[in-house]
């Protein structure tokens, strides 16, 4: 590397600090000089006991000291500079600068710890490199979680095999390096898993083959270990000889007792407390595990201890689901919930990892075809729903290919119904169908939105009615729906559109659930019914969020009124379908009666 007169330019560098555009100096040189400034500032901050990172409770963001700020800016530019540099000697100097920067930032920010731990490992064999696009955002949230002091609760739910346990285990190894004097607990559903994944896993990370951990946390040393009790103890104090009274890490299986064991002052980490779906289907066992978790495990938390609960959703009754439900209702400000489903809103995979680790869209679609809808919703989409009481199953519905669809012989008209929403968490739901002589009602679109003001939804409703040349629509008149219908009628008249618009009040003697049950045969398209719903094949409506969201709500509708259905159920989508058959097509509903197409005359009565 050519000589650089640091003293001559230090004043300028201090003025520009980390603003790299404020000088004409070549970018590579600027980064090298900034790295020196970063190092100098870090020493000054250490002497002044400056917090390198702290959480701002007003902005809900992390605030960084100047040395960390400079390190972040270097990290954002240096890879690009290394790629564009032709001279090998300069590349090596820049690469060393990059390593120093990442090792420094890794002590304070978990998102930098992940790549820093894998220096020297080929990208295709790393943990983070193939998964960066998905896991880097989660890592940043984990950094914020660590620096909070209000006993936050973080839940991370992802499908199996997507890296949630590995990233969480690495997070715990990072937390140990940062503060080995505070005890932590790591819990899994069995002692054997706790020993293999956690006790041995943390040990392997702290003593990694590449020596990266020691470069990030050079002062850390081990002072005690016990494979029998799955305990590890570390310190940064070079004079300390005896282990802490409460070890840095204790690993335990949920199938064993933790009474009398060490407590957690830093992080209580619980991972996959449920073994499999068979176990999750046992309600009594789930109740027992919940009592054990709340009455014993959670009591291990002391002081400002944080709780990290990681796993795959198995059922609405598993501990992870119950933790989410409790804190969403009682203390939402303390809950940090990260939920990453298999399929995104465009019906495509969220886990297209590189180097052969991808879980593709096709794989998840096969899961949806092969699994029952409750298991798919829980295990893949991370949306816990009650298994008992599900009314509609997608595989039972008659389907058609919407992209290739053309109205053919027997087409009668296009109709719609609209359940109006007035705010809160209700949905405005307007399914649009093509009616056929044989009774098929082909679902061609669905306007489906929530938390939208009527000034937004009214113009959209008019556009949908005009786009599909809808000849008849009924609005639910309750709570001002009749006024909404009148406004739509006026707008259509202005546009010269002929459409029969009416509004009808839903009967107050029947609940939404009753109305949906009364028309379940038409919605499902089964039995001897005059009209039946026909839905689009999912592959044909990829990326169409509204119609997919509405169909998902239909398939999650649960008729059960059991107490373990704790959350308010969204039923606007199936209710608007019931309204379509009742108010537009004039079906009164079956109310549990048998349906017959045989006439009284034929029977001789």
C-alpha cells in the first residue's frame, strides 16, 4: 500500500467524518483512513464509557456511537471497492480493513456478527450467505430486541427447515460474548435436542474452526463446563478463576425438571417446545405444557431478562400461539412478533435461498395440495387456526382456470354482493360472480379491503361494477349500508351504467355464523342445491392479493364456539358469499333441512 500521510489529512477526515462524498480523495483511500478514525474514536469512547449502541424508546430505533456509525458506512462501500480494485496488494489491504470493520461491528450489532462469524468459509457452505435476503432483516430486529430493557418478548415463527433455530442459536452465542456475566437459559422440547443443538452448538460456535469468534470477542474465555448438566460458564475477567454462582448458559429439555436450576438474567430462549403435529393435536397435553411453561419455565426470568420464543406454529393451542395471543391482547407494546409464512401475499415462496437451499414456490404449493388446510395454515403459513369446526375445505370446491376463462353458453348475468365496512378491523367484502343456467356461480373477482375509508372504497366499488358490467348487487343495509348503496347508485347513474342496486338488512335474529351455515351448501358447491360457487384455481390468481386473501378467510372460517378460539374471527368473506346466495339469488337457506329435487306430485302426496 502506498504511503498515506494520516496526520496531514486527519483534520479533513474528522470534518467530513463518515460523509464520504465531501472530499475528492479516492474512495479506497477514504475507507482506509476512515477505518483508522473509527479505531481512534472507539478507544476514546471506551475511555469515556460511551454506549456504542442503545435503544431509543421514542423512535423505536437503535442509536449508534460515532465509531459504530463510521464502521457501518465503511461496510456499505467496501465490498464494492474491493470488487473494482485491480491491484492485488490494495485488494488485500481493503479486505483486511473489511474484516476489522466487521469484527468491530459484530461486537455490537447481530446483523454483522452473522457474516463476521463465517469469514474464510466459501459462500455456498455458509449459513448466512445463502439466506441473507431473508434473515438479515430478522437479525436487525434481534439487535433491537437485545438492547431493550423493558423485558420484551420476541416470537419468531417460520416453517420447518428455514433457519429459525440456527439464527437464534447464533444470536444466543452473540449475547453470551457480549455479556458472559449474565446467565441465560436455552430450552427445547427434549433434553437430547437441548444437548445436541444448544450445549454442543454454542460450544462449536464459541470455538469455531476459523477463529472468528475469538476475533470478535477476544477477551472471552471458558471457566467451566458440564456435559451432564449442560452448563457452560464464561468470563471476560482475566483474573477470575472460579465459575459464576449462576452459569452463563444452562440448557434444558422441556421434558425434564428445571426446578432448582440456574435463573436467566439476560435471555430465556425457548425453541420448538412441541415435538410434532401429533403432540400438538392433544389438547390436554398442550394445556399441561402451557401450565408448565407459565408456572415454572417463565419464572426463571429475573430482572430485565428478555424472552425469545422460536418455533413453527403447530396449533392454536401450542405454547407459541398462546404466548402471541396473550401479549397481543394484554401487553402489545412488549411483544415483537416476527412471522414469516411459507407463501407471501403473491402466493410465492418467501424462502428462495441460494446454493441449493431454496424451498420453492412449487414445494409449498405441493404442501397445500397434500396437507389438510389446518396443518398447512399452521405449519406453512404460521397462522394458528382451530382444527375442530373448520367448515370449508378448498379441495372440495369446484374450480375453473380464471386466466383462460371466457363466458360461454349458458351465461346468464354478472352479480355481486357487498358487506360494507366502517373502520376498525372489519373488511369490505364484495365477491363478483358470473351466473350460469346450470347454477354455477363462477367467482371472477373480489374487492376485499380493510381499514379503508368510504371515500376510498366507494370509487373502487363503482370501478369494479363498471369493469365487469355487473347487472345486480345487494349491499348489507345494517350500520349505514343503505346510504352507502344509495351513493353507489347515484355514481353509476352519473356514468350511465345500468345496474340494479339494492340494500337489505341482515336479520337480527340470526348471527353471521348462522347465515353462513344456512348457505354452506351453496358456498361449498355440494349437495342438491340450485346454485353453487365455483372458485378460481390458485395457480391462475398468483399476485392477486384481494381474491387470495378473501378465499383464505373463507377456508379459515370456523363454526366452533369453543373457548379455545380466543381471537375474534374474521368472517366478512364467507358472510358476503352467504349474502350473495340469500339476497341476490333469493335462496332462503336450508337451516339443517334435507334438500330434495323430487316433487310432491311424484311422491303422490
